[in-house]
């Protein structure tokens, strides 16, 4: 194994600390939670193992946990998403940092193993890789529970529960209202657009943008591209989501038809090989391919590599593939999540909500300790605490039901 990533001369990497401080000013919900819980050191003696995209907002969740008394070890959930300057600065704030930008798959797995070797009590997962490794290695006995950040990870933990292999309780942070609505929809909406713009520097107004998958993530991306003047086309397998896209005023087509007309393609399904050979062959010369779903298998990168006559990098995070028909396709960020691998991920204010939900779920797991090994929803009080915290910080007021209205809503006789 290589030595863990510990950059000794911190003065060479001043930007990481600055990035964290910039983000911290815009994370009022997490800040308030730290203030509220830091005296009690609620996580004293608890080893927390984290596998999340390691950039500034994540670093602030990690350092908040350490300030609450936890011994934190952290690695990234994606070989391309660690920001090295942030990782360097974080070594000053938490116990163990095992991650760097552009890891090989082998290094990625070694770093996950390093978290497992810390024998964590609570894990924070994004996609289920850390939980899966703990189970495969039979090293779950120290774990009192975990939290899961994203849709695909929740599906994987549910599959483990169904198999009767799940050995600890997991809170599906992804499924909290304040996560799924704001993070998956509005976070992905802004950050996917941002990453495509900064990666390609292309005009998107007037372009045909094909979005495959009209779930939370796809809807957010569609809304933002539409606002920029793109012609948005949706491909779906779910008839309800397809019709919803139609009612939202968008064109709906099968992928094989959309493949012929798209200028920019974005996958957002969490599925496998949704753009593959038959689609690549009919695409326009110069089409852009990007993925916003979980793994780098939605755009079938292996097939694209196999069929290409030539491949070269033409710009940071843009690879050109020349097909046998001489058309050129441009793949962004190697088919990994474009918004995180080629951008800063979701905006700060969004991650404030997601990570406040993470923190409260971790405190809940630590307090309960003996939950059954199942996948749990985020407790309603946690969801409410996060959203009311956010509304308060923005001075947004909401109405309350009167007693008379509450009663009216429970009666069947009018
Ligand atoms: P979702 O379940 O709400 O939506 C997925 C949609 O894709 C569904 O409507 C489904 O019918 C559709 N779909 C599935 N297979 C398809 C296919 N072959 N062709 C067309 N449509 C298909 O899930 P979500 O919350 O929108 O998440 C989608 C993916 O994005 C997941 O992998 C999730 O982990 C990931 N995610 C990414 C980010 C990010 O930052 N980029 C943020 C949150 C979630
Ligand atoms: N493990 C996969 C899956 C990531 S899915 C991978 O790394 O490729 C995307 C998840 O990343 C979302 O649920 C979202 O909450 C999280 N995310 C988005 N922007 C982020 C950011 N700036 N920092 C940390 N996590 C982020």
C-alpha cells in the first residue's frame, strides 16, 4: 500500500483552508448545530469513518464531527473528486485523511480499506462502497450504524437488507425531504449546468439537451437548462415521469430517437449502459456526453473505448473519441458524475442542508445505539429541524395550522 496522503508543508496549500472558510460563512444550519452540541462533546470517543466527495463542504462536516469529539477518518467516494488543497488543509483538522485527486481504482480501494482498518463505530457512506467493503471483509462488529447520502447507495443497502446480509442500521439521508428535494433536484440542477459550462465553455442556448431519466436529478437539470434557453428532450422508462415531462412542456423521446438530434446528452438514471453503441453510432458529429448519475457505467464508456478508432484529451475533463464512421464524440469527466468530477459539486447552501441532516442522523444513531439492522428513514424531527433552521437563517416565515383547521382535516362529515 502507498503511504496515506499527508501533505506536510501546509503553507504550500493555502487555498484549501480559504475554500473552507468561504463555505463556512454560507452554512448557517451546520454552524448552529456545532454551536449547540459542541459543549456536550456528544461524539466523544466515537470513531466515524467517512466516504464522501472530499471538497470544502464535506471537509466542514468532517471537522464539525471531530469538534464534537469524534475521531474522524475520511476518504473520497470517487477517485476524481478529492480536491487536494482541501484534503491538505483537512489534515490539520481531523485525525485521518486518506484521499487525493485522480486515484487509480486500486488506490481508491486501498483508501477505503484504510477507513475499514480504523474499525469505525459510525460510517457515513455515499453510494454504499464503504458499507459493502465492511460486509465483504466481515468487519462490521464495531459498527453501530451508518448513514447513506445518495439514491444508488440506498438501493444497495436495501438490497443487502433483502438478502439478510445487512449487519447494522442505516439511515437513508438521501430520502429526507430536505435532501431529496433540495440536493438531488436543485443541487444537481445548478451544479451539472455549472460543470458543463465550465468544462466546455459552449453556448447552451438553442442547443438540444437530452436528459435521460426524469427523476429528482433529471428534473432539476432539465429546469435549469430550460431557463438558459436550451431545447430540452427527456427520455424515460417510467410512463408517469414521461408524462410529467410532457406536461412540463418538454419533448419526450426514446433514447434511440433522441440520439440522432441531441447536441448534449446527460444521463441521470442510476442505471447501466443507458447510452451505448447503437446510440453512439447515430449521434451528431461533435455531440457532448456527460453523466450525472451514480457510477461511470450509464454512459457505456467501455464500449465507447472499444469502438473508437482514436481517443485523445482535448481540454481538461474532455476526451475526444473518433468513431469508425469518423464522427467525433466528446466525453466529459470520463463518464463520472460531471458536477463533482469537473466542478465543485452542489452549491454550499445545499450541502449545508444535506450535511446538517447527516450530522443530526449521526447523533441520532449514536444516541439510539441498539437499532435493528435495517434501512431507516430520517426521523421526521430531524428533517423538520433542518428545514426550520434554514428558514430561520433566511428570515422566511411559514404559517401554522390552527386547531380548528387541524380538526377539520381529520373529519369525514362536512
Ligand atoms: P430517481 O429514482 O428519482 O430517478 C431516476 C429516474 O431514471 C427514474 O425516473 C427512472 O424511471 C429513470 N430511469 C431508470 N432507468 C432508465 C433508463 N434506462 N432510461 C431512461 N430512464 C431511466 O433517482 P434520482 O434521485 O434522480 O437519482 C438518479 C441518480 O443520480 C442516482 O444514481 C443517484 O445516486 C444520483 N445522484 C447524483 C447526484 C449528483 O450530484 N450528480 C445527486 C443526487 C443523486
Ligand atoms: N459515490 C458516487 C456517487 C455520488 S452521488 C461517486 O462519488 O461517484 C452524488 C451525491 O454526491 C449526492 O447525493 C450529493 O448529495 C453528493 N454531493 C453533491 N455535491 C457534493 C459536494 N459538493 N460535496 C459532497 N457531496 C456532494
